[in-house]
């Protein structure tokens, strides 16, 4: 074996060791996070996979919180969840792949997200009048739900919501539209190795990245 071949083999072995160590540490950190912050609520079956949903309180109607784009899901509503549960049934949930919910294996369009939420609410027995509260991109998902299932929706509350035409309008004024950069996309794909967090000095494994598909609302 030549010296150059040995050097290549040694470098490859080193990379494999680093990746294996990173993957092990990432899995351990993720498990530690789950144990430190246990899930409150139920895992509702939506056709062979589960959606994590936490419903609290009772009332004549159900308030469902739809989170914005990001990894925090139901946790983002922790400061208002119990307060709303004082006068209504208040439900937070996590879209597929966020925190404790299972991935769907398909692109998460607003219509697909609305279908999942409707199935989860039915399985949880929350079939009464529903008020959907949507933050940021969750506002688009809330509108998609109200459009797809209008018979059960008593109201929609938009909290600093995204707009379905915002990317077009950003472009018209020369403002760059929000997008996932190639580096961010690559980082998400390599998250299982733990390398992105090692590179930025983060040793705690954050929640898995969302696979939501933003800004694809059908106009009616």
C-alpha cells in the first residue's frame, strides 16, 4: 500500500470515527432532552403514525393553537396554554416531525397539515366548535384548515401571521424573501451526525427540524 493510499485510508477512518461519535452523542443528547422535558398530553393516531396533542380544560368550544415555522411546536404556546384552558378546551399540538410527533414521509403542504390536524382532533374527541389560533406561518395553516373544514370552525385568530403573497411582495420591493439557505439545508440533513452542533459549539441536541412546506396556500 502506497503512502498516499495509507493517508487516504487513515483520513477516511478518522471521518467515520468522528461521525459515529457525533451520531452517538446526538442520540444520547436527544434522549436526555426527552427525559428532562417529558411530553404532556396524548399521542393521537392519524393513520399508522402519531400526532402529539395536549388538550387541557373544558368549555363550549375548542381552541387549537397552530405554531409558526420552527422546532418548538406546542412549547411555543406554553405561556398561554393554561390561561386559555381556564375558560375553554385548549389544545396545542406538534405537526409531523416536530418534537414528539411522527414524520409523515411526505411534503407538508398546508392542506396536508390541515388534514392531519382534523384527523387528530376527531381521534381526540374534539369535534365541537373550533377556534384556530395561528402564529406566523401557522396563520396560513389555520386559514387552510378553515377553508378545508369550514363546518366545524367557529373562528380564526391570526397572531402576527404570514401572508400568502408575502414572497411576491417582498420581491416587488427588492427585499429578499425568507428562504432556507443551502448551508442550512445541508446542516439539517447532517443533523443526525451531531457535526453541525459540534461545529457551532452546541452540545445540546435541539428538536428535529420541521419539514413544513411554507407559503403554498390555495387561494379561494
